[in-house]
């Protein structure tokens, strides 16, 4: 007797090389079986015929510190209610604010939350006063020690390097401090890029394998140069393990850059939404809408799913138990539809494109339990 049986969906699981119709059985919060036709009984069943069944979606860039971070959203209404079982808050809290973030948000959310600690001890509080305009906030020892004390939830350090957060002359110093803090607890570094004045190549020279460039597909300052090419240095950085993440956000994703990069054979390493108060009402909305845009521009559905499940799990260091539906792993499942219709997508430059397909979240399972938003 299983607890839950998801029948007849097309299971897409990159970790197992699966893209075929299967039944998925769940017991005691774990994946118990994946077979063509499971005849055993279960306490609950979901008919997923005609739908896509994936490992629980992972959004590795969003903002969940609602009430304190100026960009923070309630994590459950925007994540688990829309197919995302695991999300990473990126820099909303710093060393001075993280204990509050952990106690009041992370430990109380249905969504499984991880965090990157802002190198600024205050985190992100104001939309008009950047957290690194005074570099005294960027205390390496404070950030590193907080990361050591909370290694179960803090996976690394976030540093925002655009003109509205830091003075130009301090950028490389801030990046070096972020790396030094991350090295104190073996964490990754995520760099928020945002200015054409600082070529991406200048920043990637300092990054280590596993570190992340987010907002990589923005119009200016991303993977496509001012000459509209992906340079050999950026390609080499990706080959050497630097992660190029979408981080769509309200100001950091360009359809022109996506099309240009894809046409030149350069693909993102991970798809993330950077959904926040700035973008939840458009142009981002949520992770599945962000995924839909890359489906529209030609990335096959199995790769779009991989870039939103296995790939972020690997980059975050949580792939041993998440990002796959392998037997024995935590039973996080997203049930999705790919719907035909007339859709209009908008990028961060407020340019639109007409599309004929959209990915939608139908139901979410986390730790083996069906999530019902109306019964939280």
C-alpha cells in the first residue's frame, strides 16, 4: 500500500534519463517506485494522463524575506503554490538580519528554502540606498561566521555589483570579500551583474568553479557583449565551471540576448526567476512562466525541466536527495501542463513576443504530501 500514486504522466527526469509515460509511487515521503503500470493500491491517486511529471521544481534565485527585504515575497504563495518545492533566497538577508530571516520565514515555510547570505551585513533593505554604498557593511568575518553557524541553510554568499548598489571603484573589492567569506565555510558565490561599464569578463576572471553569474542574459553586461557576441573568454569560463544563471527579474533578462546567445550555441546553466516585489506582477510572475520563455525560444522541454530541477540541485549541492525522482529520494514532484494557445511574454526591457505554448503548474507534492494552497 502506497501513500500516493501518480498515474500515467510523462515523467521527465534528467538524472535518470527519463522522458516517458510512467506511474510514480510514493511512501513515507520517499519515491518508492517508477514503473510502466503500478497495480498496487494507494491511499491517494492523481491522474496525470496528458501531463508532465517532474522532480520538484527548484528556483535558485528569488527573494523570500518578506516584511524586511524591500523585494521580499511570501515564499509559499509564489513557490510551492506554483510548482516550486525548493527555492533559494539570494542576498535578502545579511549577517545581522539572517537569524531573524531563518526563524520567522525559512523555518515556517512550506517551501523548502535555502539562502545565499549578502556580503553586506544589513542585506537588502532599501530600493534606493544600496547595501554596499558604505563598504563598512561588507565584513568578511561576520559573513563567514554566520555561514559556518548556519551551514544547513546558507549555501554561499551573494554580492550585488550594479550601480544602484555599490560605487564603481568598490566592485572588485566587494567581490573579493564575498569570495573570502564563502571560503570560510566552503560556500559558493553568486554575483549579480548589471553594468556595461564592467565587462563580465572582468568579473569571471576572479570567480572559482561552481560560482554563479546571475542575470547573465540581461541586455547589457551579460553573456552577450556590446558587439552582440558571446566571447571566447565567456565560453571558456563556462567550460571551466562558472555557472551562468538566468535570474530574470524585473530588469535583468532580454529576449534579444536570449536569442543571440542561443543562436551562437551558448545556453544557460540554470533557469531561475528572480521573482520579487519588482516582478511578480510582470514580467516574471513565477518560475514556470520563466521556463515557458525559454521553451518558446527553442530549448526543448526536457532541457527546460533539467535546467529547473537537476541542474540547480547540482549547483546548490543538494542533488543527492533533490532534483530527481530516483527511488529512495525525497518525494518532491511537480505536475505540469504544456498548454497551447495565444500568449504574450515580456522581457525586462519591456519588449514582447507572441508565443503558442505555456508551461503551467497543476499540482505540487513535497515530502510525499500533496500541497493544497487553500488548506495551508
